[in-house]
């Protein structure tokens, strides 16, 4: 029997399991890039305005670190994909990381791969199937993204270059995930370590773009930008992530030969001899299991807040012309412009932190499917206590990252204005005002978990729809009735406008109703149903 026997069957099974998640995210990537291209063409119709934008971006180191550099000030495409080239490549990489881990280490951890392996299945078939799905998913993202840019009116060469950069960056991190999946016994640990490598790669790219450029060449995310879409494409750079991914795949195959099924090459660390007081309650157990993730989210949001606060000081440079100056003065000066910038960026931060809130409930569903919930419920832990613990993790835990983002933004902005106390207060409020909308999405996930656990993935579909409609709904002429379906539409635009404060109690009541429905459903349905 060949070591690849059964790869085709596992590949088709993986495609079936990904029939919803990967296509939706792929369409979201394509729609986002196409919408950004169309919006940029409307905002900067003249060559002079494009040049002013490029010079303003390249003159602010914090902006260059966050988004990258515009290599061709005269290119509409280069300006259109400024926010997307590096950041989009990182998001594609995250999608493919979770895909690889889901079909390798997670299958081993759940015991399903052990059952499949008892039949006619080669040793390398699961890894080969997972990598094949990753290749197909990356190719779909690259092709549809390039197609969306071409439809938006951008040049074919630059569109293909951006799609190729995203695709190959995703493949590179898919290779990293394949290697790390051979080292760890836990799918969560494998995802966390690979995600940390992704964050480190983005940080190295940021330092290189705003400082010594050679550092950018050490990061797969930096390679996606060094292809330079719409700025004199450098096609030879595509070979770097391809070669990198190929080497990692070979390493992953080699490592898989050196371990037992279900085991990792990294030795498990011995735990304490006694459980301690913290593990004698369901709350202590959940904190022990999830504290690393929460601390990581908090650290990332603190850094994000510091970056946003630094960027706001030079936001006026984006509209550095007489007409824009008159417009800014009419709107209340640069302070009004910076407040609008803070409201926009913190609003995006609120949408992203919904990922944390939803994932807390999906983790409980994963534990239920892995049959680890039944032993807990066989003890003195009730269903209500168990779900309440996860709800506290989602509801209260989502407060901490946004609080860190508000404090970081206020501190950075306050150091520039000379009044850090006031800035911390008002920007922390602007960050925390996103919470009611985050809680609505968490409540939706809870209701789906309690009533329709097999449809819990719809929570991610709703989140993707909120992102797309929120970013491009107005641009695409989506009716206001549809826009109002997003809970984030009803939030006040703090700092600045307080309109919409009356909607907050209604969002909280909606959250309570969804949580109550989820709790009632979980108490009545069968476990692992």
C-alpha cells in the first residue's frame, strides 16, 4: 500500500466540509478588493490627488508600518490596494492556517483519523489531502481576487500580481502550519503557535517597511508586498514563497514519519502535582484553558491602539490641498477629522473582536463534539453553569481587548496633544461603545449553539456579511433596511457624535433574548446532538 493511498477520498471529504467556510471567505476577499478599487477611483479621480495621497502615506512612518508603502505615486491600483496588500495577505494566511490544522492535527486530536487509519489509508494521505485543499483554497482566493480587480477597471498585470501574492503567502503559512501540526498534540496550540508566527512575520514586515528595508525580505507577508502590484510588478519574487512552501511541505512529511499517530514531536510538559484552588470550579478551568488566548488578544489590541493613536496625529496630511482644508475647517477642524478616523478604526476593531466572542461559543461546541462535555456534566456541574461560564468568557472577555485598544489609542494621542488623561477617557469610551454590537453577535452564536448546534457556522456567515455590508454597503447602494440589520449600524460614532446612544439599550435587550434562547435550548437538547 502506498503512503498516499486514500488521499483522493480524504480530499473530497475535506472539500465537502469546507463547502461553506472557504467559499464565503473567498467571496468576501474578492468583494473587498473590488470595492476598495472602485472606492479609491471615486475618492481620488485626478492624478494630482493620487500623488498627494501617496506622498502623505509615505511620509508617515506609522502608516507605512501599518499598511505598507505606495511604490508608484501615480498608480491608482497601488493606492487602491494600500490597505489590502499586506493585511489581506495575512488574512488569507490565517484562513489557510486554520484549514491545514483543521484537517490534520484536529482530526488526530478528535480520534477520527485513528478510525480512518484502521482502514485502507496511507500514512501521508491526511497531510496530502489537507495540503491539496489548501492549494485549491489559495488558488480560488487568488483567481477571484484578481478577477474582481480587473472587473473594477484595474490593469490585468497588477491584479494578477496581487492575487498571486495573496495565494503564495497563504501557501507559505499553510506549510508552516503543516510543520507545527507535527510538533504539537493540540489543535489549539498548533493554531496559536502558527498564528504567533504570522503576527511576528507581520511585525518584521512593518519594521522593515518603515526602517531597514532588508527586514521585509525576511517575512512572507513582506514578499507579497515586494511583488509590487500596480507598481512595476516583480514577478520573480513569487518564487520565494513557492520555494519556501515546498521546503516546509517536505519537512512536514519527514517529521510525520518520526512520530506516532496522535502524538507530537514536542514533549508534553508535566503539570502541577495538585490541581490547586483555581481548577476546582468550572470558572477556574475555563480561565486556565483560555487565558493565553485572551492575553494575546489584549496585547495585540494594545499595540493596535497605540498605532491608531499615532496615526491620528498626521491624518490631515491625507487631504493636503486648499479645497480639503476648507472642507476640514467647515467640519470643525482637524479634530473633527481625527475623531472620524478614531470612530472608523475603533469600529473595525469592534467587528474584529467579535471573532473572539463567537469563537468562545464555538469552542464549547468543539468540546461537546469531542465528548469532553459529558464527563463534566456527569459531575456536579450543571448545563446552566457550564454555558454560563463560556458566556462570561465571551461577554466579559470581549471587554478586555477593546479596553486595551482604547487606553492605547488615548495614551498615544494624548502624548501628542499634551492631555493624555482626557484622551484616554474619551477614546476608551469610543472603544467600549462597540460592545453591545459585539454582544449581539455572541448572543446569536449562543442561540445557534443551544437551538441548532449543527448550524453554529452560520454565526461566522453573519459576521462575514456584517464586514462586507459595513465596509461596502453604501458604496454598492445597499438599501438602508439591509444596512440596519447589522448591529454596528446602530452604534454612536464616538468620539464625536452621540447620535445612536438610545439604540444601546435595545441592543442589550436583544442580546439578553438571544442568550436566554440559547440557554433554554441547551438545557433541553441532547448532548452532541
